């Protein structure tokens, strides 16, 4: 049986076998009665490893192994005179016989040996890493963590940071308006203040992501928002809520543009980040504010606005 496939047998077994000069790996996985058995040993100071492959075992010995008898294996090894001596700087195989019907094979791998013959390894990490090692920057001004993060994605993330800050700024202006003493709609004031903090939090999450991917955060100018939201036909509450709905849809559109840039640059990680962290939440916000707009259109500009504001105040407090 090949060394790299000795885990493919069927029955599971744990045997803590050891003596003064030789001990068995604590676990032997998938021992099968119908196939040859491969057992890994380490000797002395762990500089050599050995694989014993009995071609046949007596039924009593197999039963003892399954029952956890640690001495069942030693009679198979004790009569052998120095079976490990052929191990040197190169892996080798030794065939010897205990009797007419019992033949064994010992495969030895010494420290520093070429393990390819034993393990069948096809992935060579030190060879594979040479290409990536050449890409590690030496300049202290360049990111060490950056990998497959395009300039287009970096720029698009910075654009989205600016979008989130701009929307947060508008919501903060709405909060200040509805918190005035001559407006005094505390529910709307609290709603827009919470919305402003949420958008600012989104901007900070994007900034953290930018740094995580090895990009550079570049904050841009923020447009000064309106400070008055009274509307002669719609009223201040409906006008502000319709504006909020437009801002949420604009933010969602910008997020979809960011998702598209990530897709064009085959940045799967950025696509997953935008989808899992922002898009679902954005759709939920659009739905909620759409309902508020529908309710405010129904109540008009009169006394119903005060009731809506109280409902919003208590609803936000419960949430």
C-alpha cells in the first residue's frame, strides 16, 4: 500500500503503542481486515520515520489490535535484527521475512531525505511561493497585504466612501431642521439622526475594508446640503421623507456600480463584501422609507403628521 494512501482504509482505531526505543503514532485511521496495513513509526529523536506494511496478519493479532492491546504488534518487530539500518540520507525500502508465510516491507525516510518518493507530493510550496515572493514590495510606502486588488476597485471604494459621507451629511441636516423649536417633530429628528449615523458607519466600514485590502483611503469634498426642508404643497415631513427615499435609491445604485467594477476586475472578495454587507440592508431601507412616504401622502400636512411623528418616535424607541 502506498504511504500517502494509508488513511483510506475503513475501520477507525486508536492505539497508543510505544516502548523505550520505538513508539507508534497515537492514531491509526481506517484499519481494514481485507487490505494490507500501513503503520507509521518514529524512532529515537524523531529524525527517522518508518512504515511497516505486513502482507498478512494472524486473526488473533488483528483481534488484539482492534481490542487495543498495545503488545500485539511487538512480536512482529522483535525478531528483526536492526531493520532500520538501511535508512540513510535517501529513502529506501527493505524486504525481510519472519517465516515461510510472513513477509514484511519497511520503508524508511531519514531527516533531509527527498520525501517525494514517499508522499507523492505534487504541490511544492517553496517553488510556488517564488512568484509571489517577487511581488512583495520592499518600499515602506507600499502595502504588504495588497493582493489582486486593482486600482479600479480601490478607486470605486473611495467613491462609495464619499457617497456614504454625503448622504450622512444630508441626513444630519434633516435632523437639525426637525429638531428646531418651531418645527419640533422629534420622531423625524431622531429618525434622520440615526440614519446619518448609519451612513457614516457604512463609510467607516468601507474605509476599514480599503485598508484591509491594501488600498489607500482618499477622502473627497462633501457637498453642502440644504438647511430648509419646508415645502408648500407636500409639507416638510413628506418632502424630507421623499428626499430620503431618493438618497437610499441613489446609494443602492452606487453600490451596484461598485459591485459591477468588482465583477469586471474579477475581484470575488469585494463582490462578496458588497453583497453580504450592504445590498440586503439597502433594499430593506428602501422598503421601509417607501412605506413612510405612502403613509405621509395619506395623512397630508395637517394633524396626521404629528401622529405619524409620534408613531415614528415610539417605533424607533422600541427598535
